[in-house]
């Protein structure tokens, strides 16, 4: 799948119970070639950042870190798989695992937000 995330905004639409991200979390993406970065904030996330490498099939191999509202620093890894929604927006289905805390894993989804 060919796409570019530069300047795109995403919102969490689902997450496992052991995740910190929720529907109030917004992701602000940037992309330069195969390198993807984002800042994420909102809900239980005070401040977060991610960096990913875009794989040849369009998946994102990602590492992330954030500070949550309980004062914990959290680290994790994620494999995000893109799909195109019928209205042309992008959706990512994500399989993630904490690299801090209990080391548990989960699944989440984020969808592109179009302003206007």
C-alpha cells in the first residue's frame, strides 16, 4: 500500500484494556521517506512520541514512549497495518507490546481525522 503520513491527524478508536491510549488521544504524524514520527497527546497521555520505519508492504515497525497521567513513563513496540476506509481515510490496526511495566501486549486501532 502506497501512502504518506506527513501532516495527517489520527484518533484512537479502540484499544485493549491494558493500553493507555483512548478516544481522547490524538496523533500528529510526519514522514520523511521511510521514517515516520508522531507526537501524541490527550486522555491519559500527557506527552508521547513515536518513531517508525515503513516496511515495503506499508506496515509500520514502531517504537514509542510516553508519560501518562499517573506519572508513569511507558515504553513499547508496535506493528501497525494500514487499510484504506471506504471514504478514503487511513486506518491502522495495531499489535503492540509494553517494553516497560508488565510486558503485556494488546491490540488497538486508530483512524485518520479529517478537519472541516
